[in-house]
């Protein structure tokens, strides 16, 4: 138990922001569902879901800024990158559970709706049925989430360091 406490204490910042990010993802998906982007306005879903990048980047920027503050106002790139990488790795580990919650509780009809839309747009039914599944979305979310997390980490670490240095 002491090892767990030591790890939790050492990585508290990263764990906290990974949980914030996962909660943000759930709230965003609930908002998409309530806005009809998972059923009535599913044709617009692919466009509007990309706006999730804005709060995601802002959350990472806050995480980097707070990490820099925890380090006494001085943070080198490696320290920021390692913190962001930690957040990204925890978010990636939580992604299957988050996607399960999204697609079983928040929007259980999403796959049926997106399959029907894809078929209407010309996709073969068997392709749509194979492509739009929970397992595929989990795998895609894990991969893209990790890649985007790394890119966001690099961007926000550089920006937070630059903004802090200009003061």
C-alpha cells in the first residue's frame, strides 16, 4: 500500500488532470447527444465533434501552467513534456472505460444511427456494420487520443513556457 500511496502522491497532478479530461470528454459527449448530433443532426457530427479540441487544449494548458507553478515558476521542456505524457498515458488507459460509458449510457443508439447514416450516404451495409462498433471506436480512440495527447502536450508546454518567459 505504501508503494501505491507514493505513486499517487508523486503523480497526483497528472492523475487529477487525466480525470478532469475524462470527465470533460463525458460532458462533451452528453452535450453532443443533447444537441442531436448523435441522431437528428448526425450528418453534422463529424464537423462539430472536432471543436472538442478547444477545451482539450485549454485543459492541457491549465495543467502545464499549474505544473510550472508547482515547480516554482520554472519548468523546462522535459518536465512539461513528461507531465503531459503522464496525463496522456492515464487518459489513454481510461479511454476504453470512457468509451464504454459514452456508448452504453449516454448514447446507446449512436452506432445504429451512424450505421444508418453511412448506409444512406452510400456505404455498403456490411462495411458500416463492421466499421461502426464499440470495439473499433475504443481502438481508434486509444490510438488517436494518444497521438493527439502528445501533440497537445508539445504545443501547450511550449506555449506555457513562452508565455511565462515573456512576463
